[in-house]
RNA sequence: GGCGGAGUAGCCAAGUGGUAAGGCAAUGGUUUGCAAAACCGUCAUUCGAGGGUUCGAUUCCCUCCUCCGCCUCCA
C-alpha cells in the first residue's frame, strides 16, 4: 500500500525492512481517565492501517505502549487516593474494554512505561556517555539538543519562528528545572515532594523518567534501532516524536522509523472538543445516547485520516442507517451464493475500487463509497461471480474492521396489559375495516407512548422513545 | 506572530487539468384503508470570494475571507 509520510511529505510504498514482517509502533494512551472519541480516531485508523496490510497479505508486528507514569497519572491517582499502579491498572482495563467494543485488534506487544524503567535508565546513561545528555545539580537529566544537528527535521523546526535561544528568557522564571538551554528536554526528572511514593532509583538519584523517553526505550527493546513505521496523533509531531528521534538516533544509531504516519485531530460540532463545551464524548457518553461503538467506528473512518473530521450526533445516526444498508446488501449478496461454496479471494470483483482506495493512502471514505457502489454492481451477479464478490466484500469489511448488525433483533419488551388490550381491540376494529375507530384507538395508544404498526397478518407494538 | 492543515449540496464526505463518488436527511412514485416498513426514482450547471494561466480549473498560480491544529510533556 501507499501511505503519506510526514517526514518526506510524500506518498511512499510500504515494504517491510526485513522483507517479512511490517513492524510498527503507535503511541498509546496515558491512562488517567477514559479515552475519548478523539483518541479513538487515532487508534481506529491505526487499526484499519494494520488490517489493510494484513488483508493484503503482509504480516505485522504492532507495538503500542501504555503510559502509566507522568504528571497526570500521578496527580490523579493521588486525588483518587489510590496507588499509581492500582489507578493506572483500572484505566488500562477500561481502555482495553473500549478497544474491544470498537473492534480494535490488540497490539502484539503492549508495554508499559513503569515496567521499562531499567531500559530507560540504560538509555540515559548511554546518552550521557556519548555527550548527548547532562545531569543537572538537582538530579534531573536533560537531552542536549545542540548535540544533535538533525533535531527538528520532522516538524521542520528550522522553518518556524521558534527561536530556541530566545524563548529562554521569557520562560526561564517559571521553569522548575535547571537546563543549559530551555529547549533541552528532560530525560529524567528528579524526585519532587508532590511525586509522593512514585520515584525510582537511578545513578542520578531518585526520580522518574521523562515522558518522551519511554517510547524510545520500548521501541529499542521490541523493534530495535530501525523499524518500519511510527504513528500517533498530529499533536505528537512536536515535540514528542521529534524528541524520540533525537534520543533514539543518538543512543542507538540506526535510522529509527522509516515512515511517519500521523492522524489529524477530530473536531466536534465544527470546533475543538472540550469538557467545558460539553462535547467531549467517551464511548460511554455515546452509549448513553443509544449509539453503539461500531456506529462510532463507522463515523471515525468516514473521513480521510489527514483531514479534519467533524463529528456530530447527526453523523452518528447516519452511520446507523449506513451500517444497516451495508448489512442488508451483504445479506442479499450472500443469499445468491450456494451454502458451502468455497469463497475465492483472489480479487475483489466489484469491490476492487474500494480496495484500491484503501491502499491509496488509506482512503477509508473512498473505500466506503466503493463498497456501496460495488454492492449495486454485485446485485446483477450470480454463481461464481457472486461468490467472488462476496469474498471480496468480506475481506474489505475485515480490513475496515466493520462488524455488521444482525437482522433486526426483536427486543422483547414488557407490554402493559392495558396497552395490549387496546392493541387487540384496535386490531379487531381494523379487521372489521372500521377505520375510524381504528384510528381513534391508535391515537390512544400513541398517548400511552406506544406506536402500532400494521403488518399483513399481525401487528407490532413499539415503545415511542 | 511563525509553521502546518481545511473550506465541495440541509448534514457527513470522496475525487479530478476535461466537465462533481458514496452515506444520511429530504422528496416523488409503487404498495398499504391511512401510517410504518419495503421497493423504484429524484436530489450540486457547481466545488469559500476575487483575479490569473489554459482550448478547458473545483483541481495549477496569486490575493483575500473564514475555520482548525502545533509553537515544549494534548490522540
């Protein structure tokens, strides 16, 4: 597949460096609360990315970390009166549950920062030995940006008016640590009183690792000094990924990530999502409004990953209808195929365009459009062609990670006796072609909060929500 | 202010130097006592505004307007 690369700003073909397995790393969540749909846009697109590679026959190694120590996890665990590990374990479990609902494939490896402190300390020691880092008097360690000429290549720092020297004066008064240059970033944070019990021993004294370091250390541990792709939300380009490049290339040599895949942020109702605006949605918030995680997933893949996606409740309703339409189309296609037919998956039949879209810079909305168009074409197919089309459709749905809703599962709701009696009465009136009375009775049912829909030989009662 | 991205029908949203995918909503018809459901249709002379290049631009260039992101630990 071809994918846009943030570093070179070009579309490039993806080929595993080692020729067999595509190895990639995704910056995972900081577990101090429930992830919101903006976080999940990134994780869902990374999931579609992986599924597309695998559907195309490429084996993958997917590593995604859990950030379980930083300012926020420490602060909020203290607020909650829990130990850091107890606190982050609970939110990690919640994250996993949400991921499963969204149909996200679990990463092959999911390392946590706290479990990799020795590796982080080792990396810092190497950076100091090579002259890329220095310890300050308080026991913190900083990366010396001036020691790495390549710094800023990913975010094009040299083209920005970010004068690393100049900003120092303006901000040094509020800086709590002692750095040579303000732009230098922290690798090891000396223990502070507010850290409570959350500190570890190091050659530089008690403290904890800086945020940027964990990814570099875990990448080295599981992917080595060179690997295929690194991914995250756009906000991580600077400084997080920039710092990772500096740390890893200086400590390990190697070229680090061969490709950078960044997902653009989600907008809600045309603007930034924020708690104060009341539009920061978690899966739970949306479930409370009656929307399933799969409907959320459909909306999230409904826009190209490099364009802003405007999330609205209206688009969620649209997703429900669209999924139902897809499910119906899939059922109709399946009905044309003899049960037991061996489904060929050599090509995608009428869904070839959809598959091509997915492989052309992960164009998920293009792929969805192609599926609906393909479904229309597939309606005219039969026999082996229909079987091949069905196979193609199934592969595509798997690549997108979409699980289609089952045929209208009738919910068994308790129907009050008076409602039931009224309905029976109306049904009899209707059978007697007494339309006037029939309509009056339906009006009464409506007032009780029930709608009555007539079928050929029976009727259905539905609670009006 | 610097850098980056975006403005396509009521909403979500693809796409292309050659005359606008798809989904939702809406709407017409068939059907149904009427509804609902289902099925079959319709639905952007136009792509933020104004210039330019071109036989031809929504697509390339310039200017302007609006929105969004990043600018030191936010996916």
